[in-house]
C-alpha cells in the first residue's frame, strides 16, 4: 500500500482528505504541524507528501526547502496546497513538484498523485544506476572531507546547530581532542531530520539563527521521543537572567556564552559523558 504524508493546518480538511484518500487504498499519515511533518517525512518514509503552505511552527515555504535539501527526503514528490491568491509559478520555483488549490478537488488531486508516483518510480530507478556509477567518487570525497576528524564507532557524538563557521570549528577541535565525534548542522531548517538520522548524545544550539531561534528549536527537539533526555546546551552572546530563564522554560540542559572557551566546553563534555561506557 502506498503511504502518503498529509500536512495541513485545518483539522476538518485533514479528516476529510484522510478519509477520501484511504477509500482510494492509500495509507495516510497526518499532522497539523509543519515541524512534525518534517520529522514524519524522515521517520515514515512516505512515497508522496501533501503539504499545506500555511502550516504552523514551520510553514510550507520553509518545509519544502528542508525536504528538498535533505538526503533522506529530497526524492519524495511534494504537492503544495494553497489558496488561489498564491502564485502557482512561485510554488514550483521554491520546490513543490506540483500544487492544488483549496478547496481541494479530489479528482484533480488523485490524478496528480498518480502522475507523480509514476514519475518518482522512474526517477528512483535511474538514480539507482547513477548512484552505483558514482559510488567510488562519493567515497573518495567523503574520506577527504572527514580525514581531519575521523568518525569513531561506539563513541558519543556531539552535534552543533549553528550558523557560525568560526564557532563550529572551535567546538569541533575541542570535541575531537576530547575523543568524541562531532556533527555540524549549519541550516536550522534541516536540524530535526538530521538529528533524527544521526542521533547525537549531546546537542549545542545557537540562540540566534537566520530562521527561528535556539529556544524554538529546543522546544521542537524536546517533543521528539528520541531526544527527551538528550542534553541540549544553548549558545548565546548574552548572559542575562532572562535568557537563562527562557532556556529553562524550553527544557534546555544548560547555557554557554561566546566566545566558546575550551575549559567550559570540556566541563560540559565531562559532565554529560563521564558515565559513558565504550
């Protein structure tokens, strides 16, 4: 049975579409939140996604960028759902494979689903051959990129969601000298699917980022069962009591100021990894 992911803000519309799609033998996974849609796109591996552009927390414009840039989801066809006031050409330009207007015509939607599923199957067949041809090249490039800090199996992993190459490099050096793996996530919109895929044991979050902020992202991460107990450290330029209180409200585990001092980072690593057994 073909699995579809339905991400729409309106609960009534969601229920109607869910029922109608199931009557046409589709398996449907639904959510009303854009950020949850990104997570489900990774966890559920749907064959196709129906995405409302006005979803809360993370809207469709932000979500499509993440979906098309993530290695786990970029091949999944996505149908945008929008009002007639939204420019259809713009929807195509930002990455939607096609779109439907609200209120959604079931006949039109089913036709577009069938066309995209057929195209997706053909594309994946061609991609499989291309990936085989490029396997050696990809391996060489990855080895070159990671040769400075080789990945070690069975060792705790630290992730840093940030938009500062300088801070990332500083943290990476300290983490690797301490004997741990390091992951840099430079795009906050891709943070959730990447964190789920890589499953780090400690997460650092920049407070200020181009899209959203560390508080919002921390709250989203805490909603994922896999990271309920994972230490999350907020990184900020400020050391005010208000910032620290807000960090506690979203269940952050700690707070660290710039510039990132090696002694402070080592203290955080020791505190969180001292019981880890290799």
